[in-house]
């Protein structure tokens, strides 16, 4: 092959999100190996460059972006999330005129891109965090309305982490709850990052006798401590934990006390034929302790980028605005059926459209996936949405 195409990635390889960072890197490594084995992008292989975003502060992101653009001259930056920097890296990326695909999951992205679409042609590879909140309320209403679960009452308690990401999700839940017949009787109660003693907060939340208890804090270790301590209180609620409960880190700490919890992601690995084949490849490449449910995000994004770049006639480095705008147009015009479902970028938001939250057509939206831990092996059973679900909701053991 001719000279390799440099592709960068800003990932938290150290710090509180290192568990995710490792999987984001793994997904890119596997995708690059597959793309290169198939001939690369129009005969050019992909060379990956990683920059550690550590605690994902604004300074961390500015440093990492500069390293990738200035030192490595990357043609694209593709990574998972870097929560907390509030998209500060957008200006550097826009100045360089390169493609940027990430999973920051921030509604702020919509406002930025729509405010100046000619300057900002980055993409969120998953729907914005707002859809978590609305989608969760739709999900529990679907459980109720289809008879899979009969709530004792219509009360909802919401706990939120202090990150804007968590707060937007919690407010999204509270904002639409009444439209679906729910009453928020506690919260959203905001807790600081790295909360490990949850007993007082749990007491306050359960004092309202909720049928549903949702925690939108997302760090896996903190959520595991929450769940372990919650089981000491014998709640009469179904329990939803935001995203971090998908990780082996969460399961290693919570162990059997995790059985029954619900967790969701607006981008995740499907259990269909395509998803299962990816899962097996991922485990063979990175070991059984890896988490393909997270690595699938960057894996899908890099494959989508490679297809769009090939259709556009190649990639462009920093300063090659015209070529990268052609790549951006192909990303918007090419629906990609990946291991996470159908990735279709909204023409104005430049974010993945969620199903069933924003479209009723599963072929035109990425599914908002709801899982439940249902057995002692701590497997994540996909219970919604249809037609992707491989199981059904079961009553948690503390309610049985």
C-alpha cells in the first residue's frame, strides 16, 4: 500500500473512565486491522494514533487534540466519549478542517453545528444524551402498557451525577414524566462525582415510596457501590442505572446484587447474527474480560468513515477542507448498518438518529437499547426495543 492514512483518537486510557477508554481503543484497533486487510481506503492503509485524555478536562482535550493534529497530521479523529470538556476541542478540529466522529453524547453538539454548519462538520456517532431521559420514560411506560410490569404506583425518584451529561438526562426524565402518567416525587437529586457512600441518599429517595428509582450518575465503580448499598434497603422499586452498569467493572463489584437492574445505552452491541459474530471476534482478539458492548462504538464509526471516505474519493489532511467536506457529505448520505444497528446522521444535527425515540423505522435509526441483568452469570439480556430484543423483562429478585 501507499502512505498510510493517519487517524487519531482521544481516549481516556487513564483516570476514572479508563475502562471505557481501553475498549474504545480496542474497537478502533480491530476495525483498522479489518479495513487494512481488505485493502484499506482506496489502497491506503490506516495508521492509528492515540492520545490519552486522562480525566477528560478541557485542558486534557485541548492537549490531546493538538497532539493529534499538529504532530500526527491526522485526517480524522474518531473516539468514544470525553465527558466534561463540553466540546472545547471543536474549535481546534474546525480550524484544521478534518473529520471528527465521537460519542460525547451532548445535546450541545446540535446547537454548535446548526449555528454554523459550514464551519463545524463533526458528527456524534450516537444520539445526544437528551434521548436517554425521554427514552427511559417511554421504556417504563411501554413495560407498564404492555403488561410486562404492574407498577404499585406512578411515583418516580431520580438521582443524578454532577456532570452536565447526567443532569440533562435526569431533567429529560423529569420533563416528560407527567406526559406518560408518572409523578416525580424525589429529585432530580444531584450528587458529587466519586460518591461512594449512598445510604443517606437512598433513604431519602425511598422515603417517597417510588415504583421506579433511576440513577443517572454513570461511573461504573460509583454505581456498583450504589447498587450494593441499595440492596441493604430492600427497595420496592425497579432500578435503572445509567450506562456504567454495563461494564465488567460494575459487575465485579456488585456481583449477585446486580441481578435485576436495568441499564441502557443509546449505542450498543446487538444480539443478532451480525452482533454475535462481532462479539466472538472481539473476545478472540482481546480476551473474555473485554467489553464488546463498548468497543463496538468506535469499531462501527471507523468502518463508516472508511466507506464514506472511499465514496468521496479519499481522505483529506489538516487544511484540506474541500475534500473533508465531501467525506462529511457521504457520511450524512450513507446509512450504515453496523453491529450497533442503522447509523443515519441527521442532516442538520449531524448526530445519529435514535430509534424508537425519534423515528419509528428501525432501518433508519440506531436503537436505544435496554438491558437487564437476569442471572448469576451477570449476562446483559437485551429486553428492548422490539424487534432487537432477545429477552423480556423479569421482575427483580428483591421484588419477587
